[in-house]
C-alpha cells in the first residue's frame, strides 16, 4: 500500500491519504492481513478500531461489509444507520446502506435513500451510481415492471464512465429483447412539453432536472403540487404518470395517465396515455387466471411414462423419452382432452404432466407433477390418474398446489389450450393459428369491457365520448397479443371501429431507433429515415409480430441500393424471402433465394454459403409438403453436395422426416453409374460414345 501522504487514500474516498486514513493505516493493514485466515480476530480488531474512531466512514464500511459476509445483514444495516445519524451526507455509507436495503426489502424500501445518493454523488462517484441503478433495474424487472427497469438502466448508462458503458449497453440490448413483450411500455417514453404559470415554472424545471438524474419520487412530489394548482393541465398529469411509472409505482401511474387522457387535446397522445393506463391496470389487477401445479411421489417412473405414452390422451413434448435408469431425468407430456381433433389439426389441451426420476437420490423418490390452468386442473389430474392405474400409489395426497404463473382474464380469448400435431405442415399450422386469432378478435369485439363502461368495442365505437377509450382498447388488445406471440392487424381493427390511424412520426436524424418505443415503429415515416436508421429498424423489426410492418420495411430497404450494400445483399434477399414465405408467395420466395445465391458468387466460402441457402430454402418449402419445387431442389442438393459431404444427406433426410415428407426420400438416392464394356479396339471409353 502506498504511504505517500499526498497520494490518493487507499479507502477510495477521493481524499489525500494525509487528510483521510493516515492515522489508522497501520491498523488497517494488519486487519487486512488477518481477514483471510483469522476473520474472527480481524473483526475484533476492526470493532475496537471503529470504537476509537467512530467518525471514520472507512471503518464502518469495512465492519458492515465484514458482518454482512457472515450473514448478519441486520447488524450491518444498523451500523450504517447509526453512522448516518451523525454524518447524514456521507455518500459511501449511504451507498452501502442502499445495497443492503435493496437486497432485503427491494426497491420500495431503498427508493428514497437511492435518490439521496444520486443527488449527493460527485462526478468521480458516478460509476458507483451507475452500478446501483443497474441493480435497481434488475430488481424491478424481476418484480414485473419492465418500463421502470428500462428507465433505470438507461440512467445507469448515462452515469457510467466510458469503461463501463459498453457492458451496460450490451445488457440494455439483451433486455430489450426480453422485455419487448411489454410492447408499448418499452422504450424512452418522452415527457411532453408543459406550460405552467410563471410562479410555478421553476418548480416544473426542478422536477425535470431531478427526472434527468433518475430521481422520480421527488419529481412526482413536485408535480403533485403542480396538479393541485392546475388540475386541468393534461400535460402535467401525463408527465406525473410517467414519473410514477419509472419509479415503479404502477397503480399511481395508471390513475395519473387515465386523468391525462381525459384532458389532453392531442388525440394520439391521449390514446397512448389511456392505453398505458389500462395495461398498468391489467398488470396490477387480481383478476387473473392462474396456472397451478402439484406433485405426488411415485415408485415406478418408467412404467408410468410408458402407460401415458401408450394412451391417446398423452403426447411427449420431445420426440423420445428422456427417462434413464442411471441418472436423474424427466419426461414431459401434453395432457389431451377426449374431444376429437378439429379440422385444423388441433385438440384441446388440459395441461402438462412431468415425470421426474431421481435415480441417484438415496431416498429413491420420484415425482409426477401436473400443471394446468386452474379451471382445467382437476380434469387434468383425473386424466393422469385414470391412465396411470396402480403406478401411482393409492392413499397418497398430492403436494399443496402452487402457482406456476398467471395471465390477465381480459386476454383469455387469446390463450388457447390447444395441442397441434408436430407433423402438421407449417403452412397449415399458420393458417390454423390465423383463423384462431381472427375468431378471438371477433369474440373480443363483442365482449363487454370494463374500461369501456362495460360496453363491447363495437358498441363503444358508436359513442363519440368513448373514442379515446376505444382507440386505446385496440392498442391494449394488440399489446396483449404481442405478449402471447399472436399477430393482430391493428390497422384492420382501427378501420373496423372507425378509429383514425396515428399521425406519422418523423425521427430526428441523430435519433436512434432503439430509443423509440416499439409501438411507434408502425407510425414511423419510413421514407424520412436515414439509411442508418432504416438498417437499425430492419434489425429490430423482428421483435414485433407483424408481417405488414416487416414487408413495408423490406420494401423500403429495396428502394435504397446503398443501404442494401451496407446491410449485405444476401441478408436483404433472405429478409425478402421470409416475407414471401409468411405471405405464401412461393414464386417470390424462389426468386429471392436465387438472388441471394447470386450475391454469394464472390464469397470466399461460397460452398458453405450456398449450402446454408439451400437448406434454408428447403425448410421454407417444407411448410407446404405439396410445394412442386421440392423435388427439383432435393435433386439439385443431392448432385451438388452428397458426394463431397456425405453427412449432408443425413441432415436432409432428417428434415424431410421431421416435416412429414418421407415421400420425397427417393429423390435423395444417387443415380446408378453404369459401366460400359470396353471397346474392342482397347481405347478408353468416354460418355457419349457408342
């Protein structure tokens, strides 16, 4: 350790050693040496040193950290609290207490202390603030508020020094994908411009400055005072709602946003506010359908698995059983109802059953677990028991039920307990799902909705007073469908309910597409995007389950040759082939693959690239087993690849088998090479000679 009195202190306070820890340096070094091998002795010395120097923040930090490591969180917390009673502005102790409370009580308990730490931090301490905000982001995402998680992580990046920013940006990018299901909540929802009286202007500016730091509770407190003075100011209510949302107080956010929607003059912003409010209401509501599960001990797991697999009411979720006699393993099967299969190849699904074999467990306990939505739970268990016979011992009671998950009751129409045969062609499956979505939308249009004054959307569309709420209901349905991986054509719904489409949004040339909430992607004026922004959108549009937007973006890309070159012509043609596949335009798909192959002529690994394209085209074509282009493609692949890389033949065979297209297997047989008799002249025979 450096002993230069004018060097930075070893404790990390930012002060010079002479003005910080020089008088206790020797004792601290001794304690550090004892800490690894004699932690108890180190703790005794540290306690004695802290008692004689009760105003040294480094000592309370070290002592609290030491007792925390031994599991004494309460004492660590009390040490920090007692120190802060004497020194309320000591940043590093506040930071440690924030971490302790966040770990034990979550963000709700640590909120005010975190905001105090942010406001006290000096620039050289911003790295610590960045890590604290990243921890908050992780915590609120775990508890179910992706909007707050996203907002905190963005603030974390703003505070982070250069060497931390890249890792946080990667984290933000990965979280963007994970939380994109909360479609309209994701992204940098923007505060809107507010006009207030002169005497309240400074209060509003202070709230904005605190918001820029990520201190949304004090921002909300200041705005709450403003709305008392100007209760009809819709912009104030809107920003207040966002402060509450980012501060992880969804119920308060919903109330403020409902109020904003009723006061704002801008129809599009009012609809967005109302939609956010309803989605938050849905998330905090107890009106949910739960998925529950319970388990029971069994003696013969493989016997039970065999019995279930032999029954028409059960189907393995994997092609082959994973139960083995030499290791712990599990089988998972779908539980099917008695109903006959529908024309679309689907059958009502009651739930799932898992059989867990704990072969290496000394107690040799094995479990059967049933998981199902609550209304179907008893029926699912009954089906398992009826099939299992005595492989489940009588007299044993299942373990207590536990909640495995839940979904809002308002999206029950979109949650289908339907099992589709794995061999069902993808094209047929896609059609079946599209038909089910259409049927779900029809049910929704005619079902009374609480936030439409208990009217159905079709009824509410006739009432001018409910125009904003009806438009918001469409966004809510679209958002819930996104969470469930369903594609709803929002433009068609708006047209049917006579709701105007939102005005196109123009992005600033320097603005990143990632900063735009996914809901607004459908509103962007594509022709006004720069090439860079368009390429960002191309990379992100896959997060949205919407073929219409994907097709529009791809069409815009193909109108910009320079952007295609930057993106890669091969990738661009593959995107166009994907659109053609989803639209069932076989000729366009084939044309796109041919163009992609031409784009790899100069590829240094041309063989590998062309093979990947051929395998991808085969996958696309197998969507429809009757596709007339399949035989020709198979013969082409056979002639190009099988002699050079024999393993490819087996890959193609597996693809055909999994796709239920075994009838094409003969196309893979290599043609027989006939040996011609040598001419009597003794000359070498060549093909084409008589």
